[in-house]
C-alpha cells in the first residue's frame, strides 16, 4: 500500500496565524479589503487586476519593487506558450508589448519564443494596468509573516517590510496565495504536496517509479546587453570558477563525451533568449545556469542566504560566456534591475508546494480529456499549450525523461484553485492542485497569468456575494471569463475576435462538440475545425450524456439540416424549431438554412448554444459531472 504524502506546516507556525488580535497596536498599518493577493508575481498581478475590475476592493502585497514575478522581476521575459491562444489579460499584456516595440515581429527576437521583451518594460506595463484600476492598491517591499485564521476560515495575513521593519495587518474576505512557493497555503494549514508522486499513486503513465521530494531546478536568470564590439564587460572572476562545469553547454565547448551532447553552437545558445534592444536573457538549462536548490522548507532569511549559490552559478556561467566563448562585449544590463549585482530581484522558481484541492489535475486529464471518468475539461478556467517540460539536469537522482512529454493544448480545471476544506483562500501561481508532472506545463508564464486572472475573478465573486469560493458555480465563473474575452477551452482556430467565439467556447465546455487533439512539440493544439462537416457518430459521442440514442444514429452519415432540427427538439426546443433555425442562420452570417445540406460544426455550435443553451441549463460540479439545477 502506497501512502500519499500530506505536508502541513509545523504546529508552531500554524498557531502563529491564530493570534487575531494580540499585538494589534504594534501594527503601523491595518487594512480591510475584499480580496488580498499575497504576491505580485505573474499570477498575482493578473489576479489583482481582475479582482479589482470585478468590483472588489483588492490589495496586492509584493516583496520586490516590481509587478510580474517570473515574467519581469525574475528576468524570464521570453514567454513560453500560448502564442495561438491570445485571450484575457495575456492578450492585453501582449498587445501592450506590441505597441511599445512596434508589432509582433519586433518581439519575435529569439528562437525560443514568439514574444520576448525587456523585463523593465513588462513591469511598466503591469504597473500601468494596475494603476488604471481604482479598486486596486499595490504595496511593495512587504514579506508574508503569518496567515490569520478563525476556525477553518482564512481571514487575512500579517506582513513586515523588508527594509523598515514596519508591520502590516490585512483583514480580507478572500485571500489568494500567489507566492512563488505556496507560502500562504502552508501558513494557513492547507494540506499540500512537494516533489514527485510515483506513477502508482497518480495513475499517470509517466514511469516515475517512486514518490520523492525532488523538485525542478531553479535558475537565477540574467539579462546581458551588447555594449559594442570594442567593449570589454568581463566581470571579476567568480570564486571556484572552472570552465569544465559548463562542458557541453554548446558545441563550441564539448570535451567530456560522456555528457549529453549539445545541439547548438555558442551563437545560437546566446540568441536563444535574444530580447529587443540588443539584450539577451540567460536562462540556459543544458550545463548552464540552472541549479538544484530546494528552498521550500526554509525561512525567508534562510532562502536569501541559500540563493547566493544560485547567483554564483549564474555569475560563473556569465564569466564562461565572456572568457571561454569570447562574448566579452556582453555585460550585465545596467538599465534593468536596480540591484547591486545587476541580477534580477528574484530567482526563477519552477515549482513549489502544490495544494491538495477539490480536484487534482493529472496527465490523463491532459492527454485524453474526453475519456476520463471525471471530465474536468468541462470546468476549464485557463488554457495552455506548452509541453510538459521538467528541468532536472542538475540533480542526478531525478528522472531525466520528463522533458517535452507530448500532450495537446489543455484547460486548467476550476477545482485546482480551491482547497478541499479551508475557506477564504484560493491558490494561484504554481501552488494550484496539479500533479508534479503536470506542473511542468501549467507553470509557464501565459498559463499562470490566465490562471491568476481566473483566481482573481473567483475571489471577487465569492467576496462580493458572501459565498465560499467552492459555492461559486462553475458555469457562472466561466461565463464571466468569456465576457472578459478569456478562453475556457483551448481552441486555437477560434480566437476571441471571432464573432462566434463565446458560443463555440460554451458548446466546447459542454462536451457536445469536442475538439481535435494535436500534440505537436513546443506548440500543442486543439482544433475546433469550424468549417468541417460532422458525422452522426461524432455527434452521438457528445450527445450520449444528454440523450438516449438509437444505434442507427451512431453512423458515418453526415448530420444534415433536418437532423439538426431533430437534435434541437430532443434537447427541449419548440416542436418545430425550423423558423428559429432559419432566422439564426441569417443573423449569424451562415446564409440560408437548407434541410438536406450537411451542417458545418460552427453552424451546429451556434444553433445548440443559442436555441438549446445546454451550457446554462446543464450545470456541472467541480468534477465536470452534471448536477441538478
């Protein structure tokens, strides 16, 4: 029998959060908000903006001086994934980048990404977006100290300023953990997991033989700038520098043939993360500046001390690039991070604590979403299309086979944001309820941004209506996301600018019409195939949860206009829906409805959505199962 690991913070730290009133006079600031977002990272920034837009009084508390987290303050400004899934706040942010730089082609500067930018530009965009929201306040320089609890409800948190020591007490109706490592859920006593689960525990077909505490490598990224061919920007030789540490980083320095062979030369390695304005993001996994450090159980002070090793790793790699490979003209950018060493404000964490939520998102839900007993795809609130990408090069004890596991594009289920028992707290960032393997794709920036947007919407709706997050209906939240032009299902060929975007999204979320899955390397896809016709066998697959069908209807025959009328009648539309269908065809731009003509998927989706409305009439729970109204 395999026991599932449950991590709960030591009792002394949990009890620290129970002290609601003691020492109140020592707090220089006391605030009361509807939604408190702990952490202004990629997900936290999106959560705060969306919560404020929904009408909730919202506060973001962030330890660094920047907004955007891994996208900005950590310097990982080459975005991974979602290039063909432009929706919600991800689309807004990207559009602002296009305006700054002059269009999409101006940010497609490196070969790893279609969207790359200078970190300080991303920070300025996020701050500008936040400043436009009258319901949103952002406080910088504060570190989380404790979470305030009353029974099973989270009521706020306490903070301390990193430089002045000033204390801050915030009472909230809903708290969002948008920290990089899941610190708030731990302080709140929410059960969580750390590390890798054995395949026998998760049921995932990924060949992880045993449960362990191994997390992904972290990276102190760096932004280098080209100061001109005659410049010598070589840094002081770091302690313990040895070029052989980076043997195999590129083909120009590959001596030890027992190491994994590189497939790029030095120039291509440098241009991997080329940014606008002659800058380069240094975030190289193959014998580069990744490092294995597990900081999750450490205190903030201990983390800062331990991270010196990560900084030194990056400085040694920079020195290697400058001296061994000859890039002396590339130096640490002086116009990015206002730190003494010019390195980012924070390290890039790929993984932290993972909350045990109402649902646990696993590989099988990504790879075969329509074949699972729990159809979580019906409950989607954000989307991603990046492969499962794990960084484990620096830990020889870690499985080395999880890089780029093939999956189609996917949607993150709502239940992954909500703890099973505790109230008043919601997870965002990388602490959502996913398996360790799935974290390898849900951790990427655009997906985290969209998940954060959904978390902010959920928190605001719960706070403003005095409901638990668990009691906000799935369909209510999904409809609000659609109104914000965000995807709930990951159809790459029907974007938010399409006139029937919302209808296709709603029908996709019902399962009546299912997408075509296409795992494809770095840019996985799910296609709606709007202009293709549909066979009865395919439609019957979606209808089986709604109707009892005869075997003759599970045929290869194409669905016709008359068949559409039959389906609508079975779903409760008027006895003769023909006049409604004819009118719908005209106003939707489909032309004349013809009884014996095959029906295109887009026509079927719009007719089902507007006339039968199964999205609203068939509610679903967090497992994707239909529930009574």
